[in-house]
């Protein structure tokens, strides 16, 4: 079977004796996580630009996880494996982390999501070289670890940004002051991923062109601080997005194959505040992404608020999220919001079952342009039912 | 201390620990040379990886009971004040983002005693009934 054959190499990981290492002074650990999620759009008012003749609900922009009228399990199901290696030389503390994730959206092809070497400069300072996440939002780093949050997924309104892999350097400082722990990081790098999947699919469907994106000169800062029940985080980032549009010779709009280059300056700022009083949980996040292309500015404001209540093994929750994007010149708004109701049921120490209903209201003004790609044309109002099981191992 | 005195000492201690008042409690143990005093909050910080050090600045290596043990459940509830799944969700976030890894686990009190007795940086917790002279008890919690 196709799926299992791609996962076979990982099964061998289970049989390797990790007590050995080249230096004899390293400690190996293998761990992983998996989510199996199914969903179905139960009502919708618009045919989707990405799914021919069907309703749709975009659950995950980055991986193009889109549900339609049929029950589907591929949009959000994932399985990930991590190998962590720690050097046991006291005066040479090095950690290596490699994490690969196989996604239903990629027909279970694996991608290398994390691969870095961390050197501990001192007990409170570390430097990392390699690949990790661009830590934009609170959940960006552990977006796929469904077990670690109450919902089926972090809301797509807040996690709409399609670039996630940072190849670069990160400097980390962590310490504590009285009851407060804090952690600050400064990072530099670029995203070296394949052509952006979401925009490429969209523009191929709508505009008969393919798009290549390169996100470079990324510089960012994060600061997080927490005590027992309170957890706060601030993040900033700037970068340059190089876009190459390859228009295909097709139809009346374009006579010849042409290539157009453009660059956008991107700036992000975000804030997250979370309260966990053991039974009562409040989770919130807000951010603004500013994208500038030839003095034309597009501001995208996002926020989410969620309230949950832990009652033994059950955690019912409500989640509201919103995205409001406006182009200062064309004044075309992209505006949608989702209200979600759901319940998490902890089946064991490491497995949780989830059920969630989402209702998205799309107040965007649909606009089809032959010269510019809109970040998101109208997808329509839609209601999605999803069930999922999340585990860590 | 010569052998005879240490024997007497251990008998006294054995009598002391066999008293009803200590029976069936959760004892937090460290290496005998470890001189740190720890509050519940400080023990919790060490077990949640929020600090990697004892108050005197030496490195702290927390040791856990296995997931299935009843003692871990009691420790989670009365010291960390969280459920097992809350703690697992917490560690999943740290582990899969390279920010930290959960404490090493051992399957029995005896294995934990042996590890703590041989590692100056280690801290563990066991049934108070299992305590022996190879380790030092720094605090007790009611079960």
C-alpha cells in the first residue's frame, strides 16, 4: 500500500538500539506525535475556487488542508517523528533535533520540518543553527501537535501565513526572576521551501499561472514569560518576499509565456495572553501582518479568543477567530471570521479525542483580477464538522 | 563513622521511618551530599523543567516514576497540581520544539534510590516506606 510503504523506514526506528553512539557519550531519544482528523462541510453558499464544483472549508492554508462535501481524512491528518540527541560531555553540551512530518495533504510524503544543532553557550544562553519554524504565532512551533491544545486545529484566520520553515540561526536566552520564567530569542534566516503550495494552487486554478515564492532576509524576535497560571508572548518579524509569477500561455489574457518578478516587504507583530486556572482556561492571540509592495500597503489584522473548561477528562471549548485584511489602494477587504464549538476528551495520558463544529462567515469582496493575485478570493460561508484523535508517543 | 555506629543509626532511622506518621507518604529524595532545602514550588519548577538548577546553583536532574505508577499520579496532583494529561501536553510543546525534555523515568523505588544515590545532581520521589540510608529525604508529602 502506498501510505504504509512511505512510513516503513520509520518503523525501523523502533528497533534501533539507541544506547550506542559514535562517541559513546550521547543520549538518543525517539518520540513522535500523530493526528487523525476527518471532516465534512455540511453547508456552504459558494463554490470554492480550489475545489471544482464543491463547497469548501479551508482548515489549513499552509498545507492546503481543504475539506469539501465528502468526508475526507487527508486535509489535516499528520504523523511526525523526532530524534533528539544530547551530548553527555559536560563541557561540550550539544543537542541535535531532527523532526520529520508526513501529511495527508502530501499523500504521506515526509518533509524535514526541524533539523538543528544547538550549542549551549552557558546554562542560560543557547545558539541554534539549522532548520526550525518561523515562530510567528504562539502555536506556530507546535502547530501539528494537536495533543497540546484543546481544539482540532489552531484557527486558520490567525495561522493564515503560508511560510513556516526557517533556515538560519537563532540565539536564545532563558532564565527566571522570582515566579516568572522568561525566554527571549532573536533569529535570522530564510525560507527555502518549494514553491508555495497554497498560492500556487490558487493561481493555477484562477489565473492560469504558477508562482514561486522565496521568503528571505527574515529577522525576528520573540519574548515569552510565564508564571503558574499566566503565560504571555510577544513576537515581531520582518522579511522580504520575492514572488515570481510564471504566466502560462492560455486563453485570451496572456498571449505568451511571461515571467513577472516582484518583492514585498513583510512585517509582523503579535501578542498572546493565556490564563490557565486548572479548570478555567482563556487563550487569546492578536497580530498584524503588513505587506508592502511598491508603496502599496496591505494590512492583515487577526485575532482569536477561546474559553475552555476542564472537567475531569472532558474539556468543552468555544473559539472565535477573525481575519481582516485591507489593501490601502484598492480598498478590497478580505474579511472572515469563524466561531467554533467543540469538546476534547482525554482518553488516556497521551491520547485525546476531539469533536468540533466551525462556522465561517466570509465577508470578503470577491474580486477576480487578471493582473494581481488576491491573497484570498471569496471562499464563502461554510459550516464544517470535524472529529479527530491526537496522540503523542 | 564506623560500621557499628552506622548500624545503630540505621536502626534508629528505621524506627523513625516505620512510625505510623511517616508510613505511606511520598518522600522527595536527593543525594546525601546535597545540602539544598526545597519548597514545594521549587520542586515543581525543577520537575516542569522551568529551572535546571538547585537553589545553590548546582545542576538538578529530576527523576520520575513511570507513567503507570500510582505515586506519579499523587505527585502530579499534590506537588505539580496538574493532571497527567496536562503535564503531557505541556511536555509535548517543549519536546517537539526543542525547548526541553521530560524527566527520565524509572520503574521502581529501588531503581530511583540507586540512581539518586549515585548521582549528586539527581532528585527523585519514592514511597516513604522504601527510603533507605543511601539517599537523603528533603521533604514529605501526604498521599
